[in-house]
C-alpha cells in the first residue's frame, strides 16, 4: 500500500501526500510504514529542510482503517514508528488540511509547526467513541494547547471542531480557501526552507519537551493496545462494521 503515500522532493521540501481517496485516506499499517520511513529518511537527509504533510481528495484522513486496525495479529510497530518520528522531528513540519481530519488526522497536527486549514476543515478526535484512548501524545499536548475543558470535550464527546474554531483555539496558524490551501502551505514551506536550518532546529528543541512527549506516547500506546481488545472497543468496532449505533448500556 505504499502507493497510497506519495513521497515527492522538490528542492529542500519533502512533501508526503496521503492518497487513498476511495477510502477517505484512511491509514493502514503499510501506509504508516511508508510515512514513518519517509520522516526518518528526511531527518537524516541534510538536503531536506522542511517536510509538508497533505492529502488528496476531499478529506485529510478518516483516521485509522478500522478493518486493518482490528486485525490484531499484526504488530502496531509501524504506527509507533510514525508517532515517534513525528515527536522527534527536528525539522519544520507544515500541514495542509482539508475536509475531515479524524483521530490521528488531528493529533498529528499537534506535532506540526505550521498548520494551514481549508475553510471546510473539521478536526475530530473520536477515541472514546470507539472505546479507545487518545494517542500521539495528544492527552498531554491538546490540553496544554487549548485548555482542559475544550480538550476533554473533544476527546470525551468526539465533536467536530471547525476551521475557524481551530484557528481561534490555537490549533492552526491560518485558514485558507480550499482552492488556495496548497499554495498557502507551500508558500510557508518555501519561506521556512530559506531560514537557517540549525537555528530552526535549536528553536524547535527549546520549544518542545520531547522527552516528556515521547514518555506520554509510550503510556498512551500501552493503554491503547489494552483498550483495542476491550469489550467496549469490540462493541464500537462491530457497530461501525454493522452500520448501527453502539450500545454501551451493558458496561459498568
């Protein structure tokens, strides 16, 4: 499934494009492997000064491919590699986000240094809805960014946050018309690519508590794996597959 992630280098900018439009850009294990590998390679390549994350189609990503994700006979190592690469990236990460950004589609933005949202963007974190817990260090990063009460509502209720709300809350740098989204993000990526790279890396290191973030990711990963096999998660997943509302009334 590496073909669902387009990796393109143009000058000092590496662009990673999620391109699985027929599945609303839902992420599979193989796609995570490609994303993780690209970020790891970019980190080691002095010619890459900026990484841009974007997507084809009407949605940024529908989050994890539940059919693929529910197959627990495979290791989630590639997901963890991707999260680790995001958390430890020293180079600027720029995101261009249109439509729905579900789950990891929202939490990955907390690791990006500059986020441009299209006017129709919606950030959605339905982890509890699926009987799961937040990931990507978001249980630490989201409350610190927007405050506990807003973060709790996003996690506990899974309600969408529109582009203008996200901008006002500090989850994005700017909102652009859909037709101008990529142009706006590329403009920022190009500007960053001309900045002194060592000074950018040192500034980012000062601004982010990487050790604290990676420790939280490890804790979340442990709880996430436990929750994946829980009765609540099984009910939530089955409800999605059976196209019905989940029934959590039997759980206490």
